[in-house]
C-alpha cells in the first residue's frame, strides 16, 4: 500500500467510523459516570473541534470569522441560562412536591429511550411553532439561524428565551413524571451531545444512522436558507422520532451548498448586533 493510498484511506475511515466511535465512547462514559456528564461532554466537544479543523464538511465554514464573537457571546449566555433554568426548575418542582411519579419501572436502556422520546416532544413542538406558526417565536429563534455557516459555535447560539424554553420543555416532563436521576442524567447527556455534534462542520457520513439519530448530516439541512429544507428536521436532541411521527424528516442526497446556510427572512434581521437580537422579540429595532 503506497503512501497516497494511506492518505485517502484514513479520512474515509474517520468519515464512516468517527461519529459512531465518538458516540459509543461518550455513551459508555456517561453510563459508567453519569454525574460526570459535563466534563465528558466538554472533552468530546474539544475533540470534535479538532476533527472539525482536519475533516471539514465545507472549508469555507472553517475558522474565526466576523460572526464568531457573537456566537461566543450567545454560547456563554446559553450556558448560564441553561444551568440557571435547570436548577430553578428542579428546586421549584421539589418545593411544590409536584412529582406525579408516573414513570414506569423499566430496565435502564428502555427508560433512557423513553426519556429521549418524552424530552424531545416539547422542544419539537416549540421549534416547529417557531418556524411555521408564530412570528414572535421566529424572531426569538432566528438568532440560531442567523449565521451563514454551520459549525461548532452555532450549537449554543440561541436567544436566552429559546434556551430557557428548551430546558423547561425537555427536562420539565421528566421531572414531573418522576423519572429517576440516572435516566435523566444519561438522556440529558445524550441530548446535549447530539445538539452540539449536529452543528459540527465535520464531514462524517452516516446516512443510515441519520434515519434514527439527529446527526450533523441531517441537521445542517435545517440551517438551509431554502425554506423547503429549513422547515424540516426540527428534532434538537438525540432522536429523530418526532420528525418521523409528524412527517418532517428530510435527508436530501445532494451536498449542502456552503452558501445556502442562513436566514430565509434575513434582510432586516440585525445579524451583527447582540443587543438588537436580544431585544428583537420586544421591538423591531433593526
Ligand atoms: Zn430552527
Ligand atoms: Zn441548529
């Protein structure tokens, strides 16, 4: 085998096996140490960041650009809001003794699967409402679609209200139904893993996995500025379950064109201003 053959063989192996391998290692780590979900996710994210540099889906989407500063600012806001809302929701429900305890006694893998399905229903409905049914929600959610590329720092680029409703709609039902803490930690960790990796600008190719799992291959079509693709694939956690249930799953065979990412109603959106994007739902001060 000459060096040229080797040079082609390795990227193909990473394209095909890299994502299942990363997911498997992360899932095993989460199963063995569910309380260490955040450091495990950070480790996986840093690894993904390096793979993104070596095996990009689009080289034009790489690197630090004008939008990176805003992506970083929204990422910090999202992390603060998510932690605060998770803590607040848990405390409020514990204080109100509001657990219904309807969660069925299942083996852990089935309990996690059920939690992944239950926790993704509310975010799916709100996400779809943002795109198709409510202009107010769209003005909030448009923050996530403003960048004209899909890469790692897009993952947590969201309006604080969008970040808050995703936590409440995802975690709330699990707490209310009385799911056990191991199920909640592992399902939450898997949802977070997918919501980060499905924005990575990595040329992983796993079309069969994308039928069931919310991969980057699938989710980047949701960032299309062409409405026939942007208004599909609303799943934001690990599974594509509700997209199949409601007929919004879509995986075109062609390559996603680098210039097709962004807003389909972007002409008046204040894409360069943090304060105007934050205030956008209250006033159209673009
Ligand atoms: Zn969206
Ligand atoms: Zn996205």
